[in-house]
């Protein structure tokens, strides 16, 4: 299992799989064939189906600048290894191919050709939650301590950067107003929700603040702003909203927040290893469901939960998002994506409360629900997995 840095990738939205991943692949390919006169990029499957809405073409053009790149869209062609396939080719002055690379954007900004880089950056020997829980029982330590035992205390330097990006995206999102780009005419809501929260009290104030924070990050992502995946761009608002709200409510130090991020990253990592965080592969349950699970685990740790209670909260975060489809209107990471961040953030706090009221014992384990989510994703028809061919994507807006 890789470093949790792979779960928290810093970059510009709106999509980790359709923007971050292809741009990274293009930059790597260009560096290998920098003498080429021109390039081509053939997008397959889901990457082609919603690439324009996700600004995939814009990301590729920027990566290959100032040289020319021809973009070919083949949404009907699905490569066998992953729905997000990309073939890059480099040409000389005679239009002869001097290099090619078929690569896949598998979610969370990660790319792989399933050959040369698949074995890189493997750090964690324990990849099942049952084994990690056994480790916590044996050692008396918690999940964040397991992360530090594997990655060293230097992981905190990276997590501090992640937390800074998260909080800054909240600040920008609350400050910015107007219509989001893309053609839907969707107005930002975070700013007005934040102001309204100031006029409320009690639970209504808290709920509205959480909504405003999640909306702020998701809206920044939709406009191409700088964010951190958690675990993807489309679900990037859930974890920061929950942590920001809890830090303000309980005056938690940044050190406690970074430990919570470490735990969140560990749970996201397990989902990524044993299932998928890619909407193109398993639907939105893999993105928003995982984000809710990560936030649930982080919140429960901050609020004094035991390892069993933390695991229970994380399990519910996925369980109650099972079957969630990925059907963005016009291929944009806006509707229903932005609102889902807000609702998942609130649900994360609910699952945390529910778990803390229990003794941590429950019927369905985290490992079992991850396996179930993966199978559910494979059973979903492709029209509900980031192709914009079914569900809400068919609405006449």
C-alpha cells in the first residue's frame, strides 16, 4: 500500500482522474520525448465521455505547451485495464511516431501503465483494516501512530501543507461569489451560506457552517482552483469541512488535526488498495463514500473514539453511500457533485456521533463493506460511472 500522500494530492481541479492524472501523464511523456515536434492524445472510455466537461483537453494543452497536441476522443472504446485510458504519441518533423505510451488515470490523480510503476512507493505491509486493528490492540496505539511508524514523523510536513491548502480553499471559496464556469449557470452558494450561519444558533448554525465549508472547497475545485484531493477532486470538500468545523468548535490544535488527517489518509488508502476511489470504475460511492468514511474516522478520533469506534464510523461512511452513481450533468464536477460534498460532510459527523454512542461493536466490518462497495461498483452499468450517459446526466437543463 502506498504513502497516504497519494490520497492527499495537491493540484488544480476540477477532476483528479480527468484533469490531474492526464496532465501528469502528459508532462512525464513530454519529458521523455522533448525533441518531438508534435504530439497526440487519444482519450478512451470515460476519460473521453466527460473529458470536455472536466477540462481534460485544457490540461493536456497546457502540459504540452508550447508544442502542438492533437486530441482524439473515443468514448465508445473502453480499454480492458481501466475505463480512463489515454494513449500518448510523439511525432517528428515527418509526422513519424517516435514514441507512444498507453497509460490509465485510476483515480485520485494517480496514473499507471500497470507495468513500470505499479510496484513503486509501496510502504504499508498491512493492507486490511482487520490486521491494523489487531496491531492497535497489540500495541495499545492508534491509527495515526501506525501511519507514523510506517512513514516517519516527516509525514507531518506534508500533511501540514495539505491542511494549509485545505483551509485556504475554504477561505477563497467563502470569499468568491458569482457563476461557476462551464455553462450550467450554477451560482456559488458557500459565501451566502457562511453569512447566514452567523445569524443562526445551536445545531442549525453548526450545520450551516459545515455546509458552507464543504461548498467552498467543492466550488473552488469546480472553478479550477488549488485544492487537495481527499481522496479525489470531486469529493475534496468533505474532509476539510469536517476538520475545520471541529477545530473551531473544540479549539483543536493543528497537531491534532494532522493526526486526524493521517488516520483519514490510512482509511482512504485501504479503500484505494482493496477497491477503488475512481468514479469511472465504481461510481460516486468510491469518491464521496470514501471521503465520508475518511472524515468519519478523523472526526471520531478527534472526539476521543477508540480504534473500534473509529473503524465503525468509517464503515458507516461507506455503507450508507453504497450504490451512489456518478452521473454529472454535462460532465462537469458541479451537479450533483458539489451538494454531495456538503451532505457527506454532515453525514460524517452523524456517523461519528452514532459510533461514539456505541461500544464500537458492530456486525459489518470495514473490510467487508469495502469489498461490498467494490462489487457493487462492478455491478453498476457503465452509464452510471462517469460517462454522463445515464441518471441525472440526462436531465434537460
